[in-house]
C-alpha cells in the first residue's frame, strides 16, 4: 500500500515539476557556458555540493566498516545503503546537469561547422571529461554498494538525490530561476517536493519490509535454537 502511495506522489510531483520547469530558449556559445560556471550563485552551490559529497563519503566509509563487522546489523546496513545512494546521487545529478550543457554545445557547434567544430571546441572537452568521470564514479559506487546493502534503499535514495541535485544545478547554472513567475515557481517547488516525498515514502516502505523480514528471521532462529 505504501509503495502505491509513494508511486502516486512521485508521478504527480514529477509531472507538476516538469510542466512548470523553466526552459532556456537562447543558444549559448561554449565561452558563455564556461562563463556561467563563474557566477557567484553557482559557485556557492558547487562548494556546498562538494562539501556535502565529502561528508557523505566519510559517513559511507564508517557505515561500510560497521556492516562488514556485523552484516546482520540492520541499522548499519540501512545507513550504508542510504549513504551509498546519496553519494552516487550527488555525482549522478551533477553529471546529468553537465550533460545538458554538452547538448547545448553540440547543437550550437554542429550548426556552425559540423562534427569538426564540435570536437575542436575547448568547452566541449572541458565539460565532457568531468561529466564522464562523475558519471562513471556514480555508476561504480551504485553497483559496488549493492553487494552488502539493500538495493531498494540504495536505488531510491540515489534517485532522490540525483533529482534534487540536477534540478538545483540546472536552475542555478542556467539562471532559469530568473524566468519563473511566483505561480510557476511555487508549482515547480511543490511538484519537486511531492516527488521527493513520494520517493521517501518508498524508502520507508522498503525499510519496514526489511525490518519485518529480519524480525521473522530472528524469530525463526529462536524457534530453531529452542528445539535443540
């Protein structure tokens, strides 16, 4: 029941946020895209995201040690699952945002001089390399963590964080917030909130399910030990 409710909230929120999301209509050159990286608002966001990513990384390391010491510790497993998903989501969301810049560069340069103009553009490589690096790290963290974590929690947290990071970075990097009216801004924020809330409900449902499974397993072990 919680899964259905969470899926409903996520669907409604995603549709609402998508319909009211601002869109950049102007064609930006590679130099203009690089200049946007130097904007104070986006730089502040990047510093915050880097600090958050490092913090989550250290939390993940501690949680991983706890899980490997006692794989039956559900609390440690859930913490590790959440921190792994959050770390992967931070990197994945950033990669998605850079991909939007890449599409803009490719479209603009290809119109000017074809594939050669795309490959000889400095901005293309300056964004392409970190985009691929963050995407590869995100996928590696996600797949590597599934060995000792709860897949449902990891993937759901990854989706939440990636959605939030890509939304915020896109709005701040392209300065799309300047195009929003009060109504569209509230509808966009409300849709994003509903989507995130729906994913949190899915996580909560997964935690309840795993807790119930662990309880049944412990009860089974108790009955087995009492028989012996």
